[in-house]
């Protein structure tokens, strides 16, 4: 994906390239391995990114509700958005947007020349109509005029234009556990087709213990990161990096994510996948 180095774009791209290079040697240095690829800590943790005034202004936008701002300290959105190129004019999908926390941020970040598709699986919309209602309320807000809502079967993920980025936060376990591993794989394959060559697929989710399989997604609303990586790589993506931004070493991964003793503080993995370009260099 060729992008102009707008705002943080050039810095973000350098992070991704550096992560890819370091990964090749990280395993020999004792770095943890996920899905056959060494995990690389990126220069994107708290205090490591020199944020521009416009970045701080993103969080302070009057278009954002107070409920969103109250969650910023825990969700660390600036650190997360800095992980991938996200220039003005980008085409982005927020898959399973929930309350729209990231939908609004992505909308403001890419500007009026870009577009955010709030994609809701038809299976979930049928059971929880409020999901579509919440997304529609955002799309009809003049402050987010570059947002539209797409309701589609999860295995037929598609929007009206090729995408630079697909983003999903705290959702993969719901598909894997609630609809099954095969459905999750077919979703990943559809996302692969929807992305431009070089486009990114970011998956954030609550971490489960290794080897817990489908049990953790259905009982704890967590997932073993290795399962995500295996599925997404099988769909054709390559894992280019994994960020420690939302990791919490004090979480022992045994409590349901809604348990009052861990809610809002779970250990979360952030995986950055990329659709290879025709040249095979990922750019």
C-alpha cells in the first residue's frame, strides 16, 4: 500500500518495517513466538511516540462523547492508531464496532476525504438490533459524515471500495467461539479479498491461556493469540508485528473479562497483519 507520509504516516510505516526486520532475528534472542513468528515489541508504548498537537486534538474533539473520553486512559487509542499507516483519505472498516469508540476516532483521523465503514455481522445484528442503531446514530451525526453502516453476513464481509485497513477490537473471540473456527477463517478470507494489496488487518483481543482452544472464547470471552495468528495467516496474511501497548502481566487469564476484578484491565494482544503486495514485499 503506497501512502503519503501525512501526519504520523511516515513514522508508523517505519515502525512496521522495523518490526518486520527485527522479527527475523528475534527468536534467536529468546523473543516469545506466536504462530511461528517471533513477537516484536514496537516503539509505540506509552511515552515512546512523540505526539503532534493534532494527535492530542483528536482525543479532545468536541464530537467525541464524554463516555469515550473516559475510556481513553485504558484503551490507549493514540498508541494503537500509530501502529499502522492511516493517512487522510484512507478507506477503513471498523468490524463489529460496538459502541463506536474506534469508529469515531477513525472517522476523525482520516478526515472528510476518507471513509469509515462500520461493519456489523448480520448474525449479530439480528440478535442485537441496538448494534445497528448505535452505528446508524454515528453515521447520521454531521461530525461523522464519512461513516456508513454495512450489515452483511460475516463470511461475506465486503464494502463498496477496496480497503486500506480493517480494524477489530475485542471481537475475534466472539466469532471464533460463537460462530465457530471455520466461520472465523472464512471471515478472514473475505477480509483478505476486501483489502488492497499491502493493506492492514489489526486484531485486538483479550488473551487466554495457550492451548485453551474454543473453551476460553465461549466461557471467558478470551482467545489464545496463537489461534488468531494461525487462522489469519491461513487466510493469506502475514503477521508483521505485535504491540505490547495493551498487555497486562498481572492478568492470569483465568477470569471472564466481565469479572469485576479484571474488567477494563485485561491482558490484550494487538496483532498487525498485512496482505502481501504483488511483489511479495508487503509494501
